[in-house]
């Protein structure tokens, strides 16, 4: 599965979840940026950053991101997003806040 395989609502939630994960450790490292870039797959680097930017406009706070995430029902999408977020978190070492976010996401799915 790749970014382009997600429907619009799934993409938007994914963009918001990426924003949340990036903020969790308070430092957006080059390693994290490289992991985010890699997530775009065949869609290209600009696609993932446009998606993250769009999610900032449409999902302005964490509660709206959480709501959008809770509406994702496809198992393959959930797996893709969890794996992607885990990779971003692990890029510079998963901290407690990042780990808690992944636990929360697993608990709602």
C-alpha cells in the first residue's frame, strides 16, 4: 500500500497524524524528515508535504485529528498508517510521547 491508495479522508487523517507525531518530541530532525519524505512513495515528496499542509488547514487541532483517525475503518489502511508512524517515531529514537501516541492509536482501532 502507498499514499495514493488511501482515500481522501484517510489521507487527511494520515496527514494530521503525521503532524502530531512530528510534534511529539519537540524536534523535527533530519532523520524524521527523511522518513516522512520516503512515505510519499511513487506520489513524490511534494505530495506528502502538501497533504500535511492540507491537514493543518482542515484538522486544526489534535481533537479533530483524533476524530478523523477514529473514522478509519479499513484494516490495511490502519496497518499502513501505524507502520508509517512507527517509522517516523523510530527515525531518531522513539520517545515516551511518541510511544504513547502509537499505543493510543492501536487502542482506538
